C-alpha cells in the first residue's frame, strides 16, 4: 500500500508544481494589459494634442478664406460705387464696404492669434510625440519581456504536463479517479493526518477510531470535514532498518 500512496504523492507534487507555475503566470497577462492601457493612454494624449492643432489650423484657414472672399466682395462693391444714382444708395453701399473692411481687420487679427496658438500647439505636439516615442519604447520593451516570460512558463507547464502524464501511470486507477475528483475542488487533495488525529488540509480533528484505523492499516481514508484523501503521516516514512 505504501508504494501506491507514494505514487499518488509523487503525482500530487507534480500537480502542485503545475498549479504554482500557472499561478505565477496569471500575473503576466494582467501586467501586460496594464502596460497596454498605459501605451494607449499615451497615444491618446498625443492624438488629443494633434487634434487641437488640426482644429486651430482649420479655424485659421477658414478665417483666411472668409477674409479672401470678403475682399473679393468689397472690390466688387467698390466697383459699383460709381454706379449708384443717389446719395442715399451711395452712402448705404459705402457703409456696407466699411463694415466689411472692419470685419476683415477683425478676422485677420483673429487669424493671426490662431496662428500664434497653432505655433505653440505645434511645439506641444512635438514634445508629446518625443515623450510618446520614449515611453512607447520603454512600454513595448516591458511588454515583450513579459511575453517572453509567459512563453517560458507556458513551455515549462507543457513540460511538467508530460511529467504528470508519466506520474499518473504509476497511480492505481481507482485512487487516481478519486484524487482527480477532489483536486478539481481543492488542493492539496491528498494530505497526511498527524497526531493526535488532525487533517493537515482543513485542520479539523479526525474521530479517534478512524485515526487509529489509519495508523494500524497504513491505508487511506476520506476526511469527514473536507473530503480530502487522508493517510497517517508515518505511512510514507521510509521503513527503519533492522
């Protein structure tokens, strides 16, 4: 019986190694997701500054176009001044020309201010792009390093999975079925009971008679509290030399 339990203990050791590897690997995708989030945020910051610059330049072009159209309109009106038949008509058109010219001055000044703002914003974009380039390299390098670590762990898990398949072959079929059912709910699934009869899995006491039977038979039982497979601690100890 000892050999059967040793085989089960060996299998569980492999399963615990696999569980530890997978637990360690769980952090890598989360870290990569956080870095990707930072990368996207940095890109969004640059895009926002570029959008501001584009808006300023669009507004400036629109004003310049309006000024150009207004100048054409004023030139036409000025050409029609001499055609006015009455003083009233002449004065009304002259007033419209004056208003338009004042509007041109205002739009020109607004355009110049937008040009100054665009110049400042262009420098802001350059600074953000420089920062983004540096941050991108750093973040991408960190993401690549995490991907490499994850790949290493996944390769190691595959290797240990092969060891598990080999270890499982040495376990008695009925014990393996029972163990596999329990390990899907809790690990470790196969635990020792120490004096004075405490399950090392849930720390609950085992009934004395049940514990005495475990010690006497050097066999296996089920913990009435947590349903783990239990055995007397001394069962797996190497037999003393006589």
